[in-house]
C-alpha cells in the first residue's frame, strides 16, 4: 500500500510549492512511520509544545533524524532551519496525508477475549476511529452491551454496517470463520479490514487488508534473540552452516525446530529445501541444481496475501 499526499484545503500546504512532491508515491514504511510521528506530535501538543526539532522528534519516534527528514519531505514538510517544525502545522499535514481529516466508523466482528479487549480500548475513538458496531455468534454474547454498544448477530453485518456507515472492519474471530466474515464485510461495502484472525483472506483488489498475527511477531522476535546471542536452533539444528560443503542436514540461523533461515544456504552438496525460519516450517526457498537458491516465494505479512517475485 502506498499513499499520495493530498492538498491542504486551506491553500497553505507547503507541498504546493513543489508540484513534483505531490506526485511522489509514499513508501509503505514511511506511511507507518508517519503514524508514529503523529502520535509523538499529539503528545507534544498536549504539553503546549509549539515547535520541535528534527532531532527531538526523531529521538521520540525511535528513528534517525535523516530518515525523519526524508519521510516528511514526501508530504512537503521541510521545517525551518534553526527552528524545526511547527507542531500544529505538521499534525495537520500528516493527518491529511493519512486521510484522518474525516472519522472512520469501525465494526468489530468476534468479541471473545481479544475482541472484548479491543472493544474496550478507548484509543481508537480518540484517534478518529470510533467503534460503531459489534458482532458475534455466541448466544451468550449476542444481545449484551460492551463499551455501550449492543452486540449483534453476524447475520446482521450487512444491514448494520450500511446503516452506520462502517468503513473499517476488524476481524477477531477464529481462523475458520474469518473468510466468511470477511465476505460479509466486503458485501456490506467495507473496503478496509484489519485482520487479527490466523488466516490469509482472499479479497477483491480494491479491498485493503492489514494482518496482525501476534504469534508470528513472537517468532520473529525469537529469531532475532537467538541470532543476537549466537544460540543454535532447537532439536540439534546446525547454526550458520551456509556456504559449507558436504552438508546433508538442515542449516539454521537461530530458527526453531531445525529450519533453514532465510533460504540463504549455498552449499555445493546441500540436500533439502530451505524454509523461512518460522516454527511451523513454512517453505520459502527451493533446491536449485546442486545447491540452494534464494527464496522464490515470500509472504506479505502486512496484508496477509501470498506474494510472488516480481
């Protein structure tokens, strides 16, 4: 996903000074960081801060100042030398770029443990994402109120979403039910979906899906911890055995269950295909002649779709 900066209706958007910048596509990584900058700027605004330097803003956001300046250049904000950025102006520019000048009604499907916690989180409404509808199939949940909102049966998704102008759907159901729920949301005109279910959703091209898989994030952290400490993988896998010869087992770069990390082994006699360093052993590489090639298939963790190489 990439965003194009939008013009400031006030006529004072500095991006207008450079028309070329308006045509630049904003990388998705920058979009994610813009959201972080907005949160930091919001905290500064509440404490009365009127300006902020790139060094202070980047430190608070956890990035280096050069990357921050590059990110903000995409929205035409270059700051003032010796002064920095005007907080209120920068907030407006980022909000406009992220499409936050209008509020988005949210529907949450699945109010089990995770869904119940999400429904009770006040931060969504405070950032322009008010929760407007809750759905479930459990008769013990349908008909009760959570955070002041009546839990409806999922059979009413289409009707309720249309009535309440829902623009974003959040799926917190078991994986087996996620696709059917997704279909109902799409049928109701919802074009943005945040998926917490352990499932890859199939959606039309015009529908944007963001996948949040907490287990996968934990596995990624485990990989980096093991790599940092130079610990071998579990179950007797070989650590860092790429570029060796005569290997007839599986190599690992700190992944669990003896899987090959990142498909990076290049042995003249390696036997076996590589995997992507995850505990469940999802295949992400292939055998190429007598050695291992680079990965040929990747997974887009952001939107939960399978991605083929370009």
